[in-house]
C-alpha cells in the first residue's frame, strides 16, 4: 500500500502544479452535468501532452491506481465521473487541445483529444472544409469524448457517426505505452482495426490523446423545412421521397411530437411555431451540398409540394434566411431545456430499424397510456437514423419525485418495445455507468463474453474507467483516500 | 492424439457427404489462384448453415484442429490457403449463399457469407438499390471474404471500403459459439464495436457467416471520362477540381501510367486508346448520382474544359454509351491481365496520403531506375484513395525467373518510399501469409502487441487461420494426416 501523498508527490513531479487539481478545485470534475453521479477523486490530473499522460498512466499502472478520462464532461450516462469510493484518478484532457495539422487537399484534420468539437469544426472551416459532426454540447464536448462515446448527432444520416470520421488515433494504453496510429490513410489493411475498437469503448480500453479526422468539402448551399405531418408513417414516407430525390443532399431528418413542440413553445422565450396550425407530429429536415448552383430550394419545394398534394405533409415552412433556419432548429434543439422546465422527465435513447419507427411510437405510446395516461410522452430525435429519444414528462402538476421513482418501470416499457423490434437500448448516448446493468440482458452470451475477453486482454488490472460498460470487479487499488 | 479417420467420421456426421470434400476434390481449395501457395488439408468442410458450421467449429475446438475459412479463394496474399503441414481444415462457406432479407426502405441487405459479391449486388439492384462495393473478382469473391479482408475497389473514394458498408454480423467464434450481431441499426452504442474487429481480421478471430449490409439508392445517372494528364501533380489538381465541383458525385478517380496503358493496348485484343495521342499519365474518373436530372455531363464538360485551358488535362474522352464506358474501364481493369502477358511482374499495393502520391511516384520511379533501368514500372490504381498498385514488369525480353528472384529487393524499395511518406505496405489486399513478415517491422511495438493480445483473447488455442497476419506458433494439433 502506497500512501496517497506519495502518489500525489509523484504525480506533481510528472505534471507539475498546473497539471494537478486537488480538493475544491477537483470537485467540479466529480459530478456529471445532470448531477446523476457524485464521485470523489484523490486528484484531477491534467497532462500537458501525450508524453506526460503516458508517464502518469505508467505510474498508475505500477501502483494499481484506477483512472477515468474526462473531456468536456457532457456525457449523459455517467461514464466520465469517478466512483463514489474515491479511489479513481480523474485524467482531464482539457490542456491537450491543440490543432496539430489541417490539410484541405487530403481533407484531414489532426487534433488533440482535449479540443472542443466546436474548435475542431472551426479549424476545419478555416481551411474551407467541413467536419461533419454536430451535437448540442459541441461547445464543451471534446474530440476525445466524442470519439470515446462514438457520438451521433444531427448529421449522422448523411455522414455517419463519430466512428465514420476517424482515420487515425493516438492512444495511451493501460500500461502507459503510447500507440501512435495517427495515420492519414483512406486505405490501410494491415491487421486489426484498432481505432474502431477504441472509438466507442468509453475509455475502458485506452485513453485517446489525438485523432486524425476525415473532413468534407465546405457546404455552399443548404435548405431547411419544418413540416407538419399527419402521423409517423407519413414522416417515413416523406423520408423515402426526399431520399429518393437526392440522397446525397439529405443531411438531417428530425422528428418531433406535437407534445414536445408545444412544451418548447410554452417554456422557451421567443419560440414560435412557423405554421398557422398546430399538429401532432412534425419533421425538421435539412438538405446541404458542396455543389454550387445545386438548386436545393426548387428540389425541396417540388418534393414538399407533391407530398402536400398527396396528404403526406399537412403544411411546411421553409427557411429563407439563416435566422429563420436557426429559429426552426431551435424548436428541435430546445426540447431538452423545455422538458427540464416542464418538470421531471425520464430520458430514453433507443434505436430501431428506420422502417419500424411508426410501429415503435404506436406501441410505446399505448403501453405508456396503459401505465399512466397522465404521463406526457414527448418523443423526438433522429428519425432518419432510426434513433428516437423517447422522453417521458411527468404528469402536469404532479409529483416529480413520485414520477422519477417509476423511471425504471417506464424505461423497461420503452426498452421492451425497442427490443421486440430488433432495436437497441442505447443509440448514441452510450452505456457508461447508467446502463451497464442492461448489458447482460441485451448483449449477454457470446457478445458480452467477447467484450470481456478484450477488456481483460487490454486492461488486465481493470484500471481504465472501472464501472463503465461492465460491472467489473473493482481492482485492488494501492491508494488510501484521505 | 485422435486419428484422422475418427475426425473425418465425426465431420461426416455433422455435415454429411455433401458437406465434405476429400482427396482430389479437396485439392483446388489448397492453392490460391495465383499459385503462390500450395497447401494440404485433411478435408474441405462445406457446412450448409450456421448451426452446422458452429458444430464443426466446436468439434475442432475440442480436438484442437486448426481451420482456415475460404470464400471465393480470390485473395492475393495467401490468407485462404491451408498450410503446407496439412493439418489445417478448410472450411468453405460456398454452400451458405442465401439472401436472407432485403429492405429498400431501411436500405439493408442481409446475406450469408458464401454469396458472391456479384450476387449480393444483384439482390440489391433487384430492390432498386445499390450495394456500393465493386472489385475485379466480384463474380467469385464472396461477402465473407470481402468483409474478412475489408476489400476496397473502385468506389471506395465515394462509399468507403467494405468496412463502411457493414451494419451487422453473424460470426462463429473460435470455441464454436455463435455471435448473432445481425443488427440493422444505424446507431447502436452498446459496448465495443465487435463487427469492425472481425471485418479485416482475415479470419483470424472468427468465421463470418452472415452480414447486414447498408445499401444506397440506385444510381440513375453516371458519366465517365478518360483523361491524359501531363504528370501526377496535374492528376492531383484534377482530383481537387472535380471534388470541389460536386464531391458527392465523384465515385472513382483512377490513375494509370502510360507504360501500363501501352501494355493493355498491346496485349489485350480489342483494346483501343480513346485519344489521338498517347500520354505518360492517365486518369479515369467517374461521376454517379441517384439524383434525377443532375446534369453530370455538363458538369464534367465544364470542369474538364477549364482543366484543358489551364494545362491540367491534355485531352479527354467522355463515354457516350454504356459500351463506351465499358471500353474506358477495360483499359483500367485489364491492367492485371496485360501485365501477366507481358511476363513476370512484382505487385505492390501501397497507400500514402493522397497529396503525397506525386512525390511517391517520382521517388519510387527514380529508385527503380537506380536499381535497374530496364525494369518497367506500371503503377496504377485508386489515386483518389491514395492507393497505388506499384507493379513492376520484367525487362522486355529478359529472364522472368531472374527478375522474380529480385522481388523482395523491389518491394523493399517501394515500401521504403511509402513508409517515408507515412504510408502503408498494404492498402486493400491485406496481409495474409504473404506479408505477415512485414508486420513486426511496420506495426511492431504497442500496435502489434495489442493485436496479439486480442488474438490470444479470442482464439487462445490459435486455431483460426494460423500463419495469417502473425507468425503465430502453430498449435499442437490432434490430427495425423495420412
């Protein structure tokens, strides 16, 4: 057993004063932003570069000290928070935030893990390129976190999730060795695709320290439309039609329930419905292209005009300006905030095959009514990816605590329907600690067994993000927390 | 030790007469089509379905019998051939060739591993969809092989390689358990991305038995152009210009040297240069779109017209008919056959960052001249992906055997330049047995160590494709070959 002051002294020697946060300074790193988890840590270590981080990890490996990497701490499943036991060191990547290279000819961007997604987008834009990843938390979320959780977002339909944007990685392994896989190659068939193993591993296999991201040419034309549709089946038909016309331009296809939009209109100042009549279901879609004179507006008007003639769309509003576009998108983006103001809510992040969404919405809706007709379902999300955030809002004027006490019951209802339709219990938020308990039920058998084998092979002492993904036995830590 | 007749009896009991090939019937499965490797096998097992294959693998695991999976046996690196020792069972997937499902709304195709890529393309086309994977050997190559080797091909530039098309997999693991990961989801963040680990693993981690592939809407318009360019730097500039105009439509951008095209014109009956004057460098590019009335022709004429004004393109021929398109493509596709007829050749499959291709071609060209000015370099390939097949043809009228005796020397020259430019020694053909010896040099250290850990975790007895990817110690096999 090594006393903690010896550990802290050693860490201080490796990263200096600036690289170490203790006591009150460390506290903000021990809670997730939704305040679902409250942990403790002997210290927050903030290495300045990969070599420092590697030496910290070597020290932790030698002393059997568990660590949890943290980026912008914007996760929704508790994967970046140290455990309650207080034995886990937080390794913050926030000082490692440099742009290492950008190449508009190769369409590649090399960045360190601690850079925010927004700053990475800006670096791409400065080179007249697009980093096609966008999530609500992009101002705080870091590339390391975005990759470790394989973030999705609003453009997955067109460009794929974070996984699809990665050409190369640099990773500090559990023993403190550095794997430099920062390759800028489109093709490289030389053994196992390690980068795709670290992407989405939620920090349990290694610490991502830098990445080569694949860029796209900058967007030169875009069109957005906010549509009222009679039902989810019509939303699906609209998706089919828009995709048929120009699949390469369809960038976002978002669904919102009337309940959810009404909550935004009620709780968010300045929010305004761009249509004269409210509806039970809405779609927000966006076309973008890097092609000049693409005529997206005409294209969109044509497909929406026909859809209205056929009753697939009830009414539609197209954005004429950037401000109008932002206003349309705020109806979608403000869902989380509006739901928060409406009281307690239970969040679900499920996916099903796209064609199954109407069935999914109908079945879950009926099951929730059976549970309690006063619960307000406000499903919304990435319809075009088969990803629905089936959020449930507490009964109007009801008791929030009592509602939250039934959270598991509600999640079970939602998950059961997703499962019956060959879906998943986590589409884009990941597993973290919040959903680790579901892994056995959903992925148990050969799949979870294979994952455990990989975990044990790459992190035999279980030092990386213990408690995330699996309920791993806690390692014997050589640290007394004082 | 279990005598082989007992093993064969047991296998016969599992797969029946039809599922077992012995003696002369097994021989064709023991050689690759380039005749680089000649192995022996106690039997070729051809299971009829996943359950049969699983029971065969259980038997092999129990008796410590190594296996090598084989699809269309079109690989270029010896990864599908049993070892010379004769202890390795060949498991042919060819009877498992069903289309399980196709869904044009979800844009998914579920097929068994033994279906040919061509048959899978046809199944997609029958549902008015596109499976965007195309390689020369698609009439024989199977989906299982294509995925296990992460095949690339002519449309990688637009759609990514095989890895990018996979939503789900079914895999028989080393112990004979079946992992059913045939999910049809665009988003599913529930633990490690196992499918991307099995894709490209060349059969060393499990046997892929079925896959869910992501489809695209069918192509409705395409244009091809064959261009003479003054030098590789101009080819790069042409790529930049075409990509700038409409990146979503650019599907192929292939480079050919004048030497290579001349060989095709000389050795392939009916081959004809579509331009009045020969050149030292050519580009074949293709635009495709699912958008109606896209005006690709006008777009292409505009960009090529300006490129000719600026001296970036010397001359260009556009295909007016499907027959003309095929004729242009045959100049590219017949490179392999023409080179074969021109005598002995040494094939290289390297990749570099796209912007480094001109430098790569210049440096390798100079190095080969220094080695022997009579050697004929005929580089060609997927310029837009940074992937060049730097093939070297024996001196005209020279001794083929003597030339081949220097193959390693030539490959070393090519690889050294690729390495200096942050490239890879295998872009799309994989490692197999041919290049396993290069893994230590190129991927040694933490990367290869991590791969070995994964291999040992998932196939502790080393029964799956021994000798491929790593020089693994051969397992103690419980089998006497008679």
